[in-house]
């Protein structure tokens, strides 16, 4: 049977997604399974310190390569791609060194203003960790360019193993083990990606000269001029909440928010990131072949069906799930998760397709969106702090962020010339399937409370197990359908 070019392209895309998603799902399962142990070894204050550390780490790593690494998969010429790799690595070293100086010099002042004085003695880990993350991001983009999805997936599993091992066995050392584990995984991942995906291309990399670097820097200057600022706005918007919660409320509250955000974003955003990596590799070809709109609609439909079920489960039973999994002291994190779930669903659906902006050279529009999103988030948190209500701050933050990402999705649909009706129907179908799958939770949580005034734990666990089995069955069907 003859296979068309589009069918072959679609099959390659799905296979690449499957490889990356398999690796990321395995890595996230490791983190999720370890989370209940970590929450019993470390306090909310410890997680608050980790949240502040991660925030600074992400601030630096977001721009450490000036976003040149995002352009690595784009050029058709191998020499141009190699020049971008070398340029990105050089920028990472330079920028990390420059950022290390003020970070180390003002460590005590920064920690005091954030209401986390213990952070000062660990500040030295921030620039080192940002450099390692920068290297990992650069090498990941090279792996995407060279279609080394297998090694990329394997490094994510090994990263999770190493990070969790350090955090679990290093618990007697205190919260520093949380920080070291966070950094060490990316260092190991960088070494692994270099050995598996870059070392074989060393002759090509050695041939890159100053002229090649200058041409690459000029050709893709829109990435540092616009994409780097967009990345910074996005990082500030996502990492600012724990900093503000620590400074305006308490480190414990920052840790509670951090756990809720971590549990929600790990499986959804990281799987979405795996799809985004493959999406970027295929979107340029789709545009050249005049099928970008169809490509966007198909990916949106699959993401909607994947993300809807966990979102609805958190909306229905977030506090109960968190209290059961992590301990009763973390029930408030489940309340936060209920408010954050719609936003993170839209991030999961929309963020992978944001690569369309790079393909269409719309980095300025992406930067404007991130600036707007940042302003909305700051206004939401400050409003809640002004009224002295942490839950209100979370609610405003979640709703405002969701509306911004919904607007971003609409813009991407228009820019890609995708079909609104087919995408709306896919979302409606995902919602219908999701409501069917979580129906045992709905019955248990609402009918049982109305009848006896409280939840029967045994019945609730059976309902949760049934919903989980239905979700597994649905995801298995989606995966099988994708290969047919």
C-alpha cells in the first residue's frame, strides 16, 4: 500500500512524540511517586526555600543563552545549526558568569528582603545551577535538531532518578539536599546528551569559525531581542508567586503553593514540553507544505483529550487528593490546585503550539503576550496581599492567567489559519469524555456529602480508583488510535 507524504510525516511526528512522552512520563512518575515521601521528610518551610531557589534558578536559566538555543532546530544548513550550538554555549558561560557577581555580592540582602534569611548561604548554587540548566537546554535543542529523541527521553528518566535519590537520602542534611538534587539532575543530563548526541558531531563543531558565529548571531538576532525578553516575562510570571508569597505572607505559604504548582505542572507541562519539542521540529515543514493550520488543529485535539481528565479530577477533588497523598497538612495545597487547574490546562494545550510564533517569526508578539501575562499575575497577587487573603490571591492569579492563555490560543489559531470549529468540537468532545471518566468522583463527593454530611473514605478511594482506571483506559485508546 502506498503511503502519502503527509501520512508518513504524521507517523514520524507521532512516533517522535511517543518516544519523548514515554521518557517524560516515566521521569514524572518517579517524581510523583517520590513526592509523598518528600512531603513527610521536609516541612512546608523547606519547600518554601526550594521554591525561592527554583525561582532564581529559572530567572537566570531562562536567558542564560539569550534564547539562541531555540533557533538550533530551524536552519536547514548543518553548519548554521552547529554555529548556533556553539554560540548558545558561549553565551551561557558569559551570561552565567556576569549574573553570578551581583547574586553572590548581595546574597544576604536578597534573602532578607524575601523573608527567607537561610537562602543566603545557598545562593552560590544559583549561578552554577543556571549554567547547567542552560547547557542542558542547548543540548536538548541539538538533540531535537538531529532527531535524537531516544537519548533525550532517557536523560529525563536518569535526571529524575538522580534528583530524587539525592533529595531522599540527603534528608538528614536538611533543605540543602532539595536544592542540590534540583541542580544535579540537569548536570548529569547535560553530560549524557553531550556523549550521546554531540560528540559524534565534533568535526562539524570544530569547523565553525568566527564568521559563522557572527552570521548566526545576526540571522537569529530576533531571539535575544524579543524571545529572551518573552522568556524572562514568562519565567517571572511563573516564578514570582512563590517569591511574593514568601515576602508578603510566609515561607510556609510559599511552600504550600509550590507543592500545588509542582504536582499540577509536572505531568501536564512536561508532557506538553515533550510534544512541543517535536512540534517545533515538524511545524516548519508543515508551514512550507501549506498544512500548518491542520497540524495545529490535530495537536490541539490530542492535547485537549490528554489534559482534560486530570484537570477535572483536581477541580472535583483537589483537597481530598492532596490530603490523602501528601498528608493532612498539605490539604490547603489541594485548594490552591483547584484554582490553578484551569490555567494549567490551558498552558498544557497552548504552550506546545507557541512554537508557531517562532516558525512565523512573531517573537515580538510572543514577548507582548508574556508582558501582559506578567502584569496580570502581579496585579492579582498584590490585590490578594493588599486584602490579606492568600486564597483570593491564588484565585485571581489562576483566573487571570487562564484568560491570558485563552487569548494566546485564539491568536495562535488565527495566525496558523486553523479551523475554529474543528478545534471547538475537539475541546467539547474532550470535556464530555472527561466528565464521563470523573463521574464516580462527582457522585461520591457531592451526593455522599448531601446525604450524610461527610465523605466516606473507603467509598471515596474506590471512586478515585475507578476514575483512574477509566482514565487509563481512555489514554490507552488514544495512544492506540494515534498509531492506527
